[in-house]
C-alpha cells in the first residue's frame, strides 16, 4: 500500500512568521512540522514590514509550493498606516483571501487575528499611539470575523489568537518593544498556529 500523501501548509506573512521560524530553529522543544502526526510539509515565509500588497507580490512563492492550507499573518503593518482605514485593510485582506480561494484554488485559508500593540519599555523604531492603533485593530478583526467566518467563505476562517489579551498575558508574551513577541509569546504563537492547522486538517472550522 502506498504511503499517504502528506498535507502541505504554507505560513505566509510579516515579521512574526520570520521570527517564529528563527525561534523554532533555536528551541529544541519545537519542530518545524508543529509536532503533528503524518509529517505535514510546512513552509514558513515571513517578510518584515509586509503588507497585503507585499504578500501579493510574493504570491508566486506560495503557488509554487501548492499548499493545502495557507496560514495568513497580515494586517499589523497595514493598520499602522494612517492613510488606511480598518475597512480598507479588511477589504484588501478579504480580496487576497478570495484570490487564493477562488482564483488559485487553495483548499483552505486561515487568517490569524491581528494583535494589539502595547506600551514599549524600550526605544522602538515605529512608535504609535497605542489607543488609536488598538481601536483600529479591534475594528479590523470585527470586520474579518463577519466577512470570513460566513458564506461564501466556507473554506476561509479568522482564527482568534488565544493567550495574548489578559494583563498577565500582555506582560509575559510581548517583547520590550510592545509589538513583537517574547520567548514565551513565541511558544504561545506556535501553539495557536498548531491548533489552527489541526482544526483545518480535521475540517472542524
């Protein structure tokens, strides 16, 4: 009997993806295949500062991989731009998801919820009004929940990231810049992606 064909997962997005890949390389407790049975093929493609438009320009890399599942990590850098509104960012993400699903035939796309930023305790290259930014993030996530977690997007889903919202989680899971993740936050992010992939493989979302 022939061996079953492994599923292929493409994790695609901004600096969080690159940083997670680097973190997995340095942490012997973590594995690139997320520790999943069946040895899925998982590709990490992260680009610091990436917006939706940037990922569109990198789309051929994704298509060459021919993934069964795409995990999309995008929105943070778009919503930072004051010339963009939460509606315009959500529309761009939805259009990109539609391109993946209906133009290129990707079987399933999971968009990860955009995280808040928090007051930094060190110098940061990209300061922002935290209240303004987080309100925009909330509006963006709300729009994407309404749009993606309903027909005709039966093969797309907005994944709610767990473990990043309580005061204790904020204190322990974010780096000093208030934007990127601490080592503990990287573990939490890894576990969220793993849970999202498992749910997609089981078609429970």
